[in-house]
């Protein structure tokens, strides 16, 4: 059961780390795109919107799902701890507590991934709204 | 600008295209994450090091060698293991000593152990004169030589403390397991180290395990240590060396 717990642990944490890297890289990429975009090049509002909101859903998905994945890791970790206790009949509290503490680590990492992702998402959404409003004011309402 | 943007959009819809921004974003993200990881590891390493300060580890080498291990002496040794008295420890010479902090001090000793194998005096005659050099007060007794199988003539079986045996170049002290310390448990771990002629540790075999994390601690410490190879008549050879690590608590 040791190897399974290690697999769950490192699998979940590795997944969360990959998600975090993806979210941050997309956020940085979007920021650069928004900074360099030329609103005058777009003739249609919808095409601008498509270009602006591209990939934002990935950040939103990561931000909303990272806590759940962390929670899944915690649940699996606690499950394994209880299974080990039941099987070996441990009375050793330190081992149990270590197992539970290590299980909670997954939730913590999930939250650590989720908080910046949600922040980035809201920040970028605001930028999108501002850019669309700028396009509208620049092109006039008649072309909508 | 718009042209580039549009072509980039087309490429990214195809799936395998890296725009300038994407590459930049990925690099930034990876560097930020690696920075966080490095910070985390640096902190955790620092935290681990001051964990040891609640007790101190005293290393004593007891090299008591007699060529043959008679039965009565073996009994005395067992008796000695069970009473880690203060007096006994004082008799030994400490090699490494750190600052004492609390009520307990942990003494980790390595010494030679007795073997259950057949004694072969002829194979390693060197320890015989050595036996007289060591103090007679200590009753720890060990075999020095074993009957080496003829097939493995290039590998000698020996134990730490013998002449010609491998020695520590850098000795990593084992941590006294916290739970064992709290419960007041002591233990003895016997390891057999396979050390090649270059002094590289190839394998560690647990000959006599002990509970409460003693075995893990001992093996971990041995893996972090470096050794000088065994030598026979001035020639470096590979060896299987027995190493006994004792975890002894003593009340200050």
C-alpha cells in the first residue's frame, strides 16, 4: 500500500503543479497579447471578443478545479491511512497523524494553485471588458 | 501587426504552434515555479538541520578484537548491551561530540560484533596482535575473520575497526529516531556494507534490524557516508564489512 499512497501523492501533486504552470503561462501570454493588441485592426466586435477571450476558459477551469483535485488527493490519502491502520492495527498515533497531515498537503497545494488562477482570471476578464469597451468607443455604436 | 496576429491565430488553431507570447509565458511560468520550488526546498533543508538539537550524538569506536569468540564472553556482551550505564560510556573514547541540550543524550556507537559463522584464524592473521592493544575492561567481543568462500577470493569479509577493513572517510552520524527517543528505546543495527576496491558503497544489507526507525536511520546515514576501501597487504580490495551501530540513550 506504500507505493499506492506514494503514487497518489505524487500523481496529484504533479498534476496540480502542471496545472499551475499552464495557468501562469497562459496568464502571462494573455497579458502580453492584451498589451500589444491593436484595436483598430478589428472590424467586427465579435471577432475581437473571440481573439481576446481565447484560452481564458483554461485558466477558469484550472482555478475552479484545482481545489477539487487537491481534495481528491486528501480523500485518497486519508483512505489509505485508514486502510493501513485497519490492516496493521497501528496504535502508533504519530504514524496516523503523519499520514493525515501528508494527506492534507494535497488540499493546501490545490488551494495554492487555485487562488492565483482565479485572481488571474478575474484580472484578465476585466482587461477584456475594458478592451472591448475601448473598441466600442473608438468605432462608435453604429457598427455593432 | 494585425497580419502577424491573424497568422498566429491560424497556427494556434491548428494545434502545434508557438507564438512569441506563448513561449514567453511558458518561460516565465516555469521560472516562477522553479523559483518557488527552490525556495521551498531551501527552507525545508534548513528546517531539517536544527531538528537535531534536542540531544547530542556521541560516537564511540569500540574496537575490541579477539580472534576467537568464546561462549562466556558472548554472554557478558549481551548483558552489557542491556545496561547502557553512564559509567560504561565514560570508559569509551568519544570521537564526535556535539553540544548537549536536554535531559537525554543519545549515544550511537559502532563497534564490531560477533559472528555466528565459523572462525578461521588463518585467513586474516592481522588482528591477533591487535587484541592486546585494546583495553581489557570492555567485554565486547567479536570475531575478526570468517571462512571466506573460495569462489569470492577477491572479496574479503571483514568488519569495521579491523586492520585492513574499510574505514569512514566522511562519517554521517545517524539521527536518533524521535519516537524511539521519546519512548526511551535503544537498539542495535548490524549492517553489511559491500564496498568495492575504489571505496564506493555498492550495497547495504541489513543483518540485524531494529525497530522504531533505527534501521532506516542507520542505513540512511551509511548511504550518506563515504569510505576508504579495504586493503590487504597494501592492495586495495573489495570487501563486505560488518558495521554495528548502537543507539544508546543516556540520562545526563
